[in-house]
C-alpha cells in the first residue's frame, strides 16, 4: 500500500479465480482518501495486468518522484515462478491542476551531501519542497526575493528526491540525489 500526498491510497495484489484452471492477474487499485474508488484511475479505480498464463500477484507498490507507479511481485506457471517488476506509465500527478514553471531552475551541487543551492530566475516569493520517492514532503523552505536559496540536507537520508519550486502559482521540479 502507498499513501499519496493528496490522501489517495494505492494498493496492489491479485484478482481472478484460484480454482483449478483459473487465472490470477496483477491488480493495482487507487482509492480516494475517503475509501471510494478513484474513478479517474484505470477502470473504476482498478488496473489489471497479465504477464503470464497462470498467475501473478503484486506484493509491494511505490510511487516514483515523477508520479509513476512501480509494483513488484511474482508471476509464472504453477511450479515455475519469477520476480516481476512493473512500471505503470500512469502519472498520478496529472490530476493536479498546476501550471509549469517555465523558467530555468538550477540545483548545485547535484549529487549533494550536506546542502544544495537552488538558483531561481525571479526575485519573488518562493516555496521550495523536498519530496522523497514515496511522494512525502520531507523538507520545506520559503524565500522572499532571493535568487539563490541554500537548503541544508544534513538531516535528510541518502536517496533520490524531487525539489519542487513554486513561484506565483507556477510549479517546477528537478531531481536531486543526496549522498552520504
């Protein structure tokens, strides 16, 4: 299961018949925060994927920084199974109504260790968020008119992150790798 920043819930598992001769397929579901199916996702909130003739099952799901879903599980024919990794092109962030920030954003150094500088193109109020691979906000900063904002990273774990910059209602993102 994965909880998205907007409160939606993404789950994986299987669907189909377990009876002899039945077919079991990957199931990926998306639900609103209130538990109702997200009707904008797949068919009635569910996507079913078949990778082999007999059975498949999803065991874990995560959301990449770009919004794509990655599911791991297994699939195969009875007596012969293999690990399966699926990446779904569905970009869950497309349901957000944001306008892209078209100005150049620079991050340096990248990869970073203890800090990163965000170079902005405008002297305006800016909100900066650091989003981990699961879509969680792990750091946030505000700037009022600075062209270069230095973000301390000493309390952030190593990994890949998205730096999300919002200026005057426009949003831009850049990928950041943090090393330790």
